[in-house]
C-alpha cells in the first residue's frame, strides 16, 4: 500500500483553512419557513460534510424531531427565527459526538435563559463568542495534528517496508481517535455535572 505522505499531510493542513462557521451577521434577520431554513443551512455548511454531493446537513424530519425532543424551541406559526438558526447550528456540530439527551442537557439552560429573552446578553452574543474562541484554536490544532502525524510516522520501524505506509496511517488514526475518545469522555462528565447541578437551582427559581 503506497501513500504519498506529503500529499496527505498537505491535504490535512489545507482542510483547516476550509473550516468556517456561519457568522451571525450572515443569518437572515427575518423569520424563515422550514424549506428556507434547510436551504440556508445546506448552502452554508455543505462544504463541511464528508460527501458534499450526498450528505444532508439538516432535513425537515431532523428539525421536527429536535423540536419534539425539546432540543429546539418550537417555531412560531411554522416560522423559524434567527435564534432558531443559531441553536440548529449548535445541534449540527454536537450531533456527531453527543447523544440527543446530552445535547438537550447542554442547550436547555441556554434556550431557557436567552432564547427570545429581552436581556442585555443574547443568544447571538453567546454564539459569536464561542465561535470566535474556536477560530483562535485553529493554529494550535494544526500544530497538534502535525505533531501526531510526525510521531506516527516514526512507528513500526521493524515492520516490512511495503506495510509501513499503512501502519503509519493506522498509528495516526489511533492517536487522533484516542484524543477524540478522551475529550468525548470529558465532555460527557461535564454534561453529567450540569445534570447534577440542575436540582439545586430549582428551589431558587420557584421563589
């Protein structure tokens, strides 16, 4: 199995440059019908999918299920506001790594406190702050991925020469997977902690 390592790592590094989020300013300030929501999300996020020609960003069924499962506040007269879109973007990213219950636990405090609330601090501000923070991490992530790739390329020195390329890639995938596994476990523990804290807040809210 022959793999052009230079092409591979260059492709990986270039993929970081294609990672973009939907800016809040690009989201329409008018309420949208379901078809308009799915079209907007598809146009903005299609490039993030593994198979852009086939993969769906969000379908009508998905969005309806999110509302039924209390991940997404219900639409107003079948129309979705800018804040609905912000929540849907969070769901889109979370759904690849978290369960529906975990996403609900994570987003419910946000929607309860900031969705369509007349406050000085808004859903849009939260969204922009979070994605601004994530943008700043790209260079650190690129360095981390490159270090893992270089380390993986030094493994299996005693293996047959014709098998080394595959074993190096396998090592690289294992390192990345372990990183994802540890971070997913940490995220789940943090979400479990949110669940534990909720009962403590209820008496205060009822006063």
